[in-house]
């Protein structure tokens, strides 16, 4: 879905930007041009950004938990 009509930026592009290291609206503005014209997209772009950041953090936490469990199992064996 198009989030920023002025610059033709989709929610997919915002999620991909997060995967590439974007972590703030300032970075989205700088790198993609989101919310730099009329500004009507700013709140939804922020929602997409925060949702994707939350998913990334959750995925990283799960990986750490599995690694720690595997490590403990190996130590016990």
C-alpha cells in the first residue's frame, strides 16, 4: 500500500528500509523522502516503522533465546 503519495513510497519499502538499518523517522525522511512534502503520511509511516522495528527486535530476541538454550543443553551433556 502506498504510504507517502507525494513520493510514491509504499509500506513494503519502509519495512525493507528497516531491514537495511533504518531506525527512525528522521532516517526515513532523509533516505526515502517520507513526510517531506505535505506531511499527511507521517503518522502512518511512523506506525509502519515501529511495527517493523518491533518484529525485528522480537526475531532477534527469539534467536538469542534459542542460542542460550542450545548452549546450556550442550554444557549439561
